[in-house]
C-alpha cells in the first residue's frame, strides 16, 4: 500500500468514525429525551468514539479497515456498522418516542451532509475552493486553481458518506432505522403491529438483501440532486 493510499485511508476512517458516532450518539440522545436511559448509561450519549468502539469493535474498527484494504486499488471505500442499545419494552410502550429515536440517526447524517456542503460553499465564497471538473467520492471539491488537500478530501467524503448513510438507513426494511421511523406515518396501534412483525421471523437478513439491491436505484438520483444543489447550474449525469 502506497503512502498516498495509506493517507487516504486515514482520512476515510476519520470521516467514517465521526459520521457513525454522530449517528449513534443522536439515537442515544433522543432516546434519553424520550425516557430511555439505556444508551446513556452505556456512554453512547457522546461524541467520544471510545464507548461506541467498545460496543462494536468489529463494525467500527476491523471491518472498515479490512474493507478499505481490500478496495484501495480501485479507489478505496469503507463499510462498517455501530449500534446504540435501547430498552425494547420502552419502545413498545412508547412507539412514537422510539420512532423519533430511530429518525435521529439519519437526521444527524443529513445535518453533517448539509454542514459539509455549506463548508464547501463558504470555501468557494472565500476563493479557496472550486467545483471540480468531475466528481467522485473523494473529489467533491478541490482547491482553487486545481489540486486537492486533506481538507478537501475530508469534506468530500463527509458529504458523500453522510448523504449515503442518511438515505440507506431511512429505507423502511428491517433492521434499518426506516422501519421504526416510518411508524410516524401510522397510527400507534398499526405502527406497533408493523414493528412487531418486522422483528420476527429472521427478516433482518432478508431486509438487508432488499436494501442492498434497491439502494443503487434510489441513491443515484438523490445523489445527482444533491450535486445540483451543491453546484447550481453544473451539468450532472
């Protein structure tokens, strides 16, 4: 692995860890606001990555590093996972509160995508950044006059990754956040029955397979829309 690939991997991991910790910390905070102290007592109401890594060392350390090591020759990317504990009985008793808890994680990712896009616009207004001639995961912006830096790479990954995490986790299939969050559109009794149904029968693996297949069709047009919002007037296809 070259020095450039190793450096890119470190930037990738910083963006991945920060985005994931914000996602899970938001779940934990909104659960605490709703009366469930489970994640709070586990230390997850925090942007400190240590309690999150302690809970999911494979998903937050091993798998991201392995996925990057296996993909760096084709550009490099990371996958992984984390979780925040919650009281299942609390979620059954207060399905609306549990739905807001579920929505909090993707909302945190959306906020990070907006903030990174805003930072790109501020950099352009200051004459420090510009729109690239072509975009990819690590090249959503570049230095004025051309070229990249650790900052432009970090902003690029942060924008792309958080948009991806927001959209993916909102898919209404188990075990993703979209299942519980979608009950905000239902009556409490219907929502409770829907969540109970999705928790049974080993639907989690089946749901992930559906999400994996459907995500490409859903994400691409949303990503192109986000690019048009990021760079109005830029032709994206």
